[in-house]
C-alpha cells in the first residue's frame, strides 16, 4: 500500500479512536450527571417523605353503655412539659382518638348542636373514676386525685372519642394551681376556643383535632386563632 494511503488510514484510525474515547468519557460524565440529577430528586423526595404527624386513630365512638377500659401498664407513661411547665401526655400512651360519629359534614348535628352534645355521650363518672385511678398508676401520678383531671386529649366538644383509652390521660395541675381547689387547667379554655372556631367555620374539625393532639399549648397559635402567649384559664363551656 502506498505511503500516503497508509498515512490516511492512520489518521482515520486516530480520529475514530479519539471519537470512541470521547464517547466513552462523555458517557461516563453523562452517567455521573444522571446520577447527580437523580440524586437531587431523591433528596427532595426524602425531604418530602419526612415523617408527618401520625394520623389520629378512630375509636369506637359513643355507646349506650360503656365498660371500664384497660389502661397502660403502671409506670409505662411519662409526662412531657413545655418550657413554662405545662403538662403534655405521653404520645405513645395517649396519642388521641377521634369519634367516628363526628365529621365535618355533621357538625350542626353533633358538636355544634344547639343545647349541647357532650353530655349525651359522656361516660358515667363511676366508670371513668376507676379508669382515672388506673391511669394514675400508668403515669406515676401521686398527687391529690381531686386536683388532677381525667382529660380527653381531643375533647368531646372537638369530636374526641368518649372512652378510648388512647384519648384519656390523668392531667396534673398546671403551674400556679392552688392545691385542693380541684382541676383548673388552661387546656379547657383552648378546647372552648377551638370549638368556637370550628362552629364558626374558621378552622376545620380535622385541623383542630390534629393541633390539640400534637400540643394543646400551641394549638391556638398554630391555627391562627390567637397571636401567642399562654392560654388563660376559663370555664369549659361544654365539657372536655
């Protein structure tokens, strides 16, 4: 083969080799870039997939007659406290439970009913008194029983389940409480404010339930009902 032809073939071969190398290098870069692009959405997806507040469980709802419910094992529940020492329940023992009888569409016939609703579904005191005594053991509460409230975390006037053990806890007195004066907790006023906001259409039932189950001390601020500050103690208009 003549020398010029050999040189032409050599040049052509070199070009092909360079092109192949470029494709290989570009392919590697593209794969890396694809991995980088795919990793970005994965991270975003990871952010979006951060654990959301657990869905509130639905209890059995109102009954014509109630039975004493088993309580968590003694000493298995632990109070939490806010910076200003307001008590919060153990989320594992008392995550809250809602009633299947109350929903956004029937508010006027249930919790917003003229003349009241909670008194028609409240378990009797002789039954809840037994539960309260056992729940005190669950939480290790040793103070005066008369000063502690056996509280529905999601109150009855917010569609909470009447007698699901997951919705009831022995709430100790708040700071500044005078011993022997009976339960007098600012949570009651929060419940009343949220109930009013629901019935006025200012917040949804589900939003109010989630807010008070998460942290009753911040529920009003979270829902935009008030700008901030510690809840004030007021009478509970329609029962807890």
